[in-house]
């Protein structure tokens, strides 16, 4: 079992309890995402965790496929889908490079709070590009640690060494935007979402 999977498995209940509170920030993310989607969209929720975003997006689109490394997160997501009787959503415990995911299968990909956690961001962006159909949209929200102070970054590094947080990239908003644009996307929205957490909202369309 991968180290990241164990980390998120252990935190699955705590994460789920927090996300199901649906705070103002959560509602804002859902509303902004729904505004970009239509009932025809087939959506991949990359790193769906316990499925809350997928389940809230599902009534507005054709279908949502949520994937996450953590088996425990996926168990919670499936349980909630059954309880809420939402039929147009499927969840799989899978990495984005999983061979079961088909090229060009999705018209939209949502990637919330995940791009700063992956080991090979250029490789992941190239894979997301491959999974989208032409003109498909990538909707992302990414904390940019590189925008925070040296002291804060140092404390996060220490917390990672103690096992309290996963490994987090030192992305800046401009380095992130360059990587997205450099991997075959045209950026149509790029703004600081949350000044406190330095999260960057980037919406980008597959070019070719
Ligand atoms: C910070 S949570 C974000 C979850 C959700 N998208 C959100 O915005 O609340 C990170 C999630 O990403 C998953 N994850 C981390 N690395 C992953 C990878 N390479 N592929 C798929 N899921 C991954 C973890 O299991 C965890 O559930």
C-alpha cells in the first residue's frame, strides 16, 4: 500500500465529517463549478475523497466518475451515494494513471485540492489532457504554498517530516499557470480564490 493511501485512509472519517458541513467556501466552489457545466457533461472528479463534491455535482450533469487513491474514502463515497440514492455517479479506488481510465472519456475534470499533492505535476497534467475530449474543461483549485512566507513553508516541511501533513509542492500561482498552459490547455479563468490559503482557481480548456 502506498504511503499516501495509508495517510488518507487514516484521515477519511475526519475529512468526511469536515466536508459534509458544507461551509460557505464549499458552497462557493460547488456553485462556481456548476456554472461551468451542463447536463451533457461526463465529469471525472480527480481525488474525489469521500465523494461530497461528486455527489453534489451529479444532479447537474450526465454522469460523474470519482477516483481516489484511498480505499476508505471510496467506501465512504459509495455509502453516501447509496444513502442519497444518486445513481449517475461511480467511485473507484484508482490513481489517475490507472489503465481502466479511457482517453478522451470525459468532457470535464474537476481537480480540487490535489495538484499540489502529486509527485509529477507535468505528468499528471499531461494525463488529464489525455483523459479529456477535445475542448473538454479542467476546473481546478490548488493551494499554492510557494505564495506563503518562508516561515510558513518551513513549518509545513516540519509537519510533513512528523507525518502530520502529506508532501506539498512549493507551487506559486504563476508556476502553476505555466505548467497548465504548457501541457496543452488554454486558461480561461485564473484567480486567487482564497487569499488566506493562497488557493488558485484555474479553469482551462483542452486545446488539441
Ligand atoms: C486534500 S484531499 C482533497 C479531496 C477533495 N478533492 C477536496 O477538495 O476536498 C486529497 C485527496 O486526494 C487523494 N489523493 C492523493 N494523491 C492522489 C493521487 N495521486 N491520485 C488520486 N487521489 C489522490 C487522497 O486520497 C485524498 O482523498
